[in-house]
């Protein structure tokens, strides 16, 4: 953690962000319904108060305090306790749709000052815009309040943007330019499985080398750090895995688990390799199968692609076994 970074409290994300969000920045968290925007933002506030000594205010235009507090309990976030300790405040503006924008701003600012809050969430900009439509242009809100005043009070702010299904762009298109950072949450359905991923579309002053990260909401918002192969500190002999009655083990217990025991005996398996998968990465799947055969004194036939010689194949298999050679 550096002075200029605010830890997000999201497991796995801070290392990618070089410590966290830029201090006093305005971050947009955008996504389709149900993609985890509220959980992300609630965790940012909760961990801020419990682990980083930064009090927080959560402003909602869509969800009541009771519903929020109850929903968040399942992730182990006890917001009631934080409230009683004066570290947290939930402001809901569900029933004050007619209130003037200036009155709402006054309430938010007063709470921030009273709590000496360092973190603020607005859930959501989309819902707020609707509440203000009749009397004020909500876009002025971001310009006057979020981008200017919040910086003065010293609050790192998350502005949630709801992206309706079938819509490509984020919000009104304006807040994107004002924001210091944009995080897009997605849920992609593929082969009847749900994949969640997080895209860092913009982060002022940060060099982001990994901008697309998988995440889960189970047990809280957790980002999976990008795959990095490690050189083991000590090497040991490969231990073969027994084959099932009708399956050949892949040589990897984890992969066997996913494949219900391994590759069906006598089958042909096509391994499709994405463009962003390195040689090293897919050989980590191929090599153990070969080792598992070799270790049991069975033969393996490898037909190398053009330009790959016997020596390269042998060195490749050995290199994976003895990474330092
Ligand atoms: N206990 C849980 N464990 C794992 N996932 C959960 C749990 N409870 C809810 N979810 C998932 O969390 C998602 C909702 O998260 P969240 O409320 O943060 O989304 P959101 O983006 O704020 O949605 P909305 O746009 O409707 O406000 C749902 O897709 C649901 O499947
Ligand atoms: Mg929500």
C-alpha cells in the first residue's frame, strides 16, 4: 500500500492495480444486472472500514437499508456493527424522489464530513439520474459534486453504472470521460456455465498489464490472479496416476477430476488452443499425459508439427520435468 493508492479490499485486485485505486479518485463500476456491482462496492466499503481505517458512506437509490444489510450478511459483512461504531452510514433515497438535488447533496456531504469518510459509493448513477430527471440534469452532478467536491473532501468514490442487457456503451457516455477509472463486470454464459470476468478499461496513472481478470462471488468478491508459472524450489520425481477401468489418466489429478477420471480409452481428444495461450501453458496439459504413460513403461508416439525436431520434443518434456535444465 502506498500513500497514493487506496486498497480496494477485493482479493487479488490490488496487486494488479499496483496497490489499489488512485487516492481520491472517481471510479465507475459498470455492468449488466446481477454482475456483482453492489457486492464489489459493499466490500470496498466494508474492508475499508474494518481493515484500512477508512470510514465509508453507501448511497443507494435502489435498495432499502434493511435489504442491503441482510443481503450482505451472507458474505460475512456486518454493516450494522460498523454503523453502531460510527464507521459506516447507509443513505437510501428510495422515497425522496422529489427532493431537490441540492438537498440530497447536502445530506451526502454532511454525512461524509460527520464520519470523516474516506470512501463513498453511489448505487447507482443510472437510478439517480432517473430520480433527478424532472428538475435537474444528473450529469451536472458528476461534474460539480463527484469530480470536484469529493476530491476536496478527500473521498475515493465508486459510481455504479447499470448497463441494461443488449446495450454496448456505459451509462450516458459522459461519466466515462470524467472518471479516473472504469471497471466493467461481466457474466458470460458458455456451454451452460457462467463465467464472470472483470475488465479494467481505464485507470488513471496506473500501468495495468493484466486488464482482464476472472472472478467469483462465492464467499465475497474474489479476483483470480492471472496465471503465472512458478519454478519449483525443489524437484521431485513425477508420480504416475493409476488409470480407471475405462479412462486413461491425464497425468493431472485436477484435470482427471474435471473429466470424470481422464480421457476415455480409445478416444481422440482435440485440444483447442486460444491465441493468448503460450506454448508453456498448453504443454502443462499435454506433458503430464505423456509422463503418465512413460512412467508406466508404455510407449508414446508424438508426431511433431513442422519445424519441431525430436530433440526439441525431448528437451520440451525434460524441461517441464526439470525446469532449471
Ligand atoms: N451468496 C452468494 N454467493 C455467490 N453469489 C451470490 C450470492 N448471493 C448472490 N449472488 C450472486 O450475486 C449476483 C448479484 O450481485 P449484486 O447484487 O452485486 O449485482 P448487481 O450488479 O449489483 O445487480 P443489480 O444490477 O441488479 O443491482 C447475482 O448474480 C447472484 O447470482
Ligand atoms: Mg446492485
